[in-house]
């Protein structure tokens, strides 16, 4: 938008008065931030209203992205960038004696997600707006997002994430758009003329209240909506009679039992606990979301039979899979359609993304639990299952009972959500090429055989405007100076950088930018933790959820082996290295928490040992989230993407690091393979087992971790050090980790890949010493990262799954 510095200042001063009723010089940073947020909302409001009006008038097909998690992080800087008023606002504030950086720090991350899955949903919101696709998010407004992680005595300790404590300036509460969601009760049947009808009666009603956040496109005047639902008591009253009798707690019991639905985000990444409250959450937002879609649809004045020509619904993993029976319920019970027509509409509307093959993450619910909580929905699932099994009997001519049993939606008293999602949708996609292949040939093979055309791949993507433009402004400016600003809208243009691959001046400039970012991070680490790290050392980072399959313990075991080498020979000639870890563990995941303790214990020992002459440092940065990632990633030299091959569906951190010029140290897993294909094998450092080898070992059981440990001194030494008193921690502290490696035969092949990983690390050291070589690799990674922009991913979803023809909006503000 067009805005001059003086116009901004005038608007801002008025906003300060309006929001805080104080003189600007008396206001606190929080008041200044809120005033800026309110002003931005003013600027955005017109665009938002215009976007919605255009969608309505043009009857554009709308897509609704249902996700349990939206990990959006902060909004202020993204919104300034996308309105292209960042520099104007920064200058205007400066003239008023206010620092934009300080205000940006006041904003609290909206951390309503665990990791990759939730962050992807947030990136897709931005990408849909930026590519002018009419796409909206539908999720839950958790009062507490993912817990705050603190490290106390080396352990992870969880604290509540009270992100709403200072209000959330970006959201609009829309009580007039509230809907009712029904739980429990029973279903009565009756005849209406010749038709059998179903009535859900004696239910518990919960009021779902939407909060809308505008999602701005980049310089295109499009503003879509992220709608998050909050649970409220139906009349928002308490039991007055009870209260008058002095029963204060029980007077509020009902209110609390409703509000608890949206109180907290389950803190598990790729793991399901099967708790009733979680099932409630899932139905709550799906039902509320679909009801509000119907309200919008009804305003279009189009016959119900054309519903799927105007509406696409995408389900992000199986968490919103109840969209299938809920849409059926509304079409059957409220719209009066027959089963076949309702089923046709439902399956043409809904599409599903699978995000993991980890069996512990595949959702299933006890049928009895579902029947009690959602009686009508469960009846519909029963009928979907019955019809599906009938069709399978036809396909397999009654010959393969076992296969039919395994494919059923309801098996052994459990409702399998992935099966429901596949049967009830027209598209099933994986999130990286390898992942999709594994789905087709292994995990979901039987479904692929009967529905080959449903399956497709959509490799994940990232918000390049956030991870490059916002997080790394110096690199952005420099790149712009070299190749122009086309990459901001069309990041594939970054490839133009390749012509500078051997240009020493460019290499040096890129080195200097990285070095400055490293200095900034070193300063941050020193301020936070008092640990001095050398910005000339290799910054080697592993930042992601802590999980055995992601193998942070492989990384730290190598650090230990490097330390042993330095102890044996303090003059060993290696480039100094700093290993930086960050990531949260699920609170109930014991081994992952012990891995954190192992990292912090090794860090303490190494950082306090002066005999190794600062050649090695280890840091664990607490409370990893979008904001911390934005500080870390621009300063990385090495990006650790070392999951056991086949386990990481895609990964997206890998793409963010490469875009900032880090070299990926990788197994051939998830999107690492596609990164390798883009940059070439010379510009990535590979190691470890391949997926087929992993599968073979699982199948033939020929891997013996204990034997490997006994016959490989390098492995034996570091494993023993975990439990023989070498580390300054109780001897039994790390026994569970050693147990997983030896007694339980190293499920994730940490020991099997150890030597190959150490070799790869050695190669990293050699390459880093050859500065032109390293910088050439680094530049190649930046140049080839553009294809991983979520803009391209989302365009593929839109054209091949949602069937949306996009048309940029052309009004000006
Ligand atoms: C995940 C995958 O583990 C991860 O590899 C992938 O990049 C993201 C986004 O597709 O999805 N699956 C999952 O359940 N979580 C993930 O991060 N939580």
C-alpha cells in the first residue's frame, strides 16, 4: 500500500491516543505495540472487506484448510512486509523515538502447534493469500499454546504458555457468528412421510465462538481469514442457585467443563494419546467450521447439489477426519439429501494429507467412546464402514477376508481415522516424494491398489518471505543487489545467483553476512546463557522436536567422540566447532527428556574444560519456536537432518536452513532427497542407511546392535561413557538411553549409522577449511532453495487437488 512517513506518523499518534489515552512519551512498549497493531488492522480492514466482497460477488470457489494446529508465530513484521510498508513504519517510528525492533520483541509467538505439521499449516495460510487463492484456515483457539520450555538443572521443565495474557491484537472475536456443537445424548428415529429421519436429542450443547485473524498476501491486496474456535458455555452463566448456597466451585463446574475443550493444545508431536478430551476437540472445531461454511454457502444462493463446485475442504492429517461424517450428517439430516448424493458431495469436497507413517501417530478411537460422545456421527461412520466393506467384498470376490478386515474403518472395536479419511476423500497426498512412495508401496498399499488415482505427492514448502526476507534482511538486500527483487514474488529466480558461484567477491560478501549473523547469535547466547562461542567456529545446528527417530543422540554421541579425540590430543588440528541444539520433548516422552539432559550434561562438561582450547562448544537453546528459529537459522553453517531413513515424512527445517546458506548434513530421508536433487550431491553431505536397507533390517531382523557395540571400539567407548561415571551425572541417569540402544536393539539405527556419520562430520570439517569451496556450496544452496517456497506447493494443491482457478484481485487501496 501507499503510505508516506508523515502520514504514518500522524496515523500512529492518533492510534496511540485512541488505544491508550496517553501521551506518546508516557506509553510503555506494550501500549506502543498494541497501538501499532490496531493501526495495522485499520489498514488491513479495507482490504479484508474488499477481498470477501470480491469472493462473494464472483462466487469464487473457497478452500477451507482444517488443522488442529496453526503455528503462526508473530504477525507484526510479516504484515508490514506484506503490505510493503516495513521501511516507512520503521522510519516513522524512529522519528518518534521508537524502535520497531523493540516493539517486535513485545509480540508473543502464537504457538498453537507442536512442530512441522502446525508450522506448515501457518505457511500455507500465507501462501494461499500470497498466490491469491481464496483459502481460509479453520482451527482451535487454544488458551494455552505449546508449553514454554525451561531448562532447570539440565532437564526440560514445562511451564504454561500464557500467550493471551496481554490480549491478542490481531484477532477479531465474532460472537454473532457463534454456532452450537452437540455432544453426548442419543439419536431418536422417526418417519417423516416415507423417509426415515434421525434426531439427536438430550445432547450437551457447547457454544463455539469464532475468532478471526486476517492473513495478508504479499503485495497483492488479498486478505484471507484464519478462523479459530473457542468453546464457551451456552449462556455463559454459572449456576446461581448453587452459588447462593455457597457452593462456589460446583457453581462454575459446568462452565469449566465446557471451556476446558479449548483450554490446551496436546503437546505431542506425531503421537496420539487417545484421550476423550482430544476427541472432543476434534469434533468441536470440525463441526463448528463446517456449520459456518454452510452459512457462507447459503448466502451464495446456489443449489446444494453444487456444493463441491464452490467449496473444497482439506484435512491436515487425520485430526479433522470427522469432517467426513459431519458433512454427511448435515447433508443427510439437515439438507435432506439421500445417501448417494451426500456421499458424492462429501468425497468430492474433502481431501486429506498424511504427515507420518509412524504407527504411534495413526489415530484410532474406541468405538464405544465415540458412540457415547458422538452418537449420530458414529452411526454415520458405521454406515460408511458397512458400505465400504460391501464394496471390498465385491472387489476381492469374498476371497480375502483378512485383507478386508485390515482395511475396514472399524476394526477390533476401534475406529481408524486414516481409513475413514482415505475412503471419505478424493485425494490423499504425502508430503515428500519418498514419503508418498512409502505410502503407496507399504503403509497404505492396499488402499493404493483400489484407489490408485487418489494418491499423489505434494512436497512441503516454507514461507520464503519469512525465512529469507524477515529473518535475514542483510542476505535479502545483498541478493536483491545482485539479481533484482523478482525472487520476492517468484523465488525460483534465486537460481540466477548460480552465475556468481565462483565469484570471489560474492563469496566473501556472503561469508561476511553469515559471520555477522553468527556474531549476533553468539551475543544472544552469551546474554542468555553466559557461554562464549566463537563466531569463527562452524555453527552446526539441530533444531527440531526431540525424538529418537530424529536422532539428537547420534549427534551428541559424535560430539562426545570428538571431545575424546581432543582430550587425547589437545593440539589436534580441526576447525573449531559449536554444536547448537534446540527443541522440545513431549512432556511424557521419558527417553527424549533424558536425551535433553544428556546434551546439557555433555555441554556443561565440554564448555568448562579449558584443556581443549575452545575448539569445541555445545549449547542447548531453550524454548524453540518460530521466533528462536528466526534468530538461529540465518547463523547456521551446518543443518543437521539426520533422521533414520524413511521416518521423517518430509521435514521443513531442512528447507529453511538451506535457504539461509547452511550445508545440509543428511540421511536420504524425506525432503532431504529432493534437496539433494536440487543442489547436486556435491553440495550436500550424505551418510547412513537408505530406506530400503532400514526396511530390510526390520524385516529380516539381521541387525544386532549389541554385537556392533562389542566389535567397534569407537562405539563402545562413547556408549560406555554414558553410564560409567565419565559424565558429571548420576551413573543411572542415561541408562534408559543405553537400554534403547543395546537391550532394545537400537530401533533407529543410531549405532549402525554412527561411523558413517562421523566420517560425514569429518568431511564437513575439511570442506569448511576450504573457504571458496564452502562458500560455493553455500551459495548453491541459497540459489536452489526457491523451489521449496510454499507458494509453489500451494499452487499445486490448488490446481490438482482443490480445482481452484486463481485470479489475482485487482483493487487498490
Ligand atoms: C510431520 C512430519 O513428522 C514432518 O516430517 C513433516 O515435515 C511435517 C509436515 O508435513 O509433518 N508429521 C507430524 O505428525 N508432525 C510433523 O511435523 N508433527
